C-alpha cells in the first residue's frame, strides 16, 4: 500500500515521464492528457496532505466524518 507521499511522488513521476515522451518522441494527445491528469492528481493529493496535517489542530476531518455519516443514517 502506498503512503500519501509515495502516491504524490508517483503521480509526479508519471506526469514527468509522459511530458518527456510527448516532447521527445511524438506529440501525442494521449501522453499530454495523461501528464495533465497526473499533475492534477498530484495537486489534489498535496491538498489532501495539507488538510490531514491540519486535522489534529482543527478536528475538521472528524467533524466532517461525523456529519456525513449522521446524514446517511
């Protein structure tokens, strides 16, 4: 199982590989889209990491989890 940091690193590496391949070998829309999607994924994962790091200070995630489950009960 990947850690959040490993997932961020992996997404960034896949984006870099696809950008390099698209630039150096063929201008493929598929490579460009894959790179863009992995860049976006890496940004979302970084944002999630920031939220998780703030959670112990704010209790924000705990409140969301409790509210979300109580709505569906």
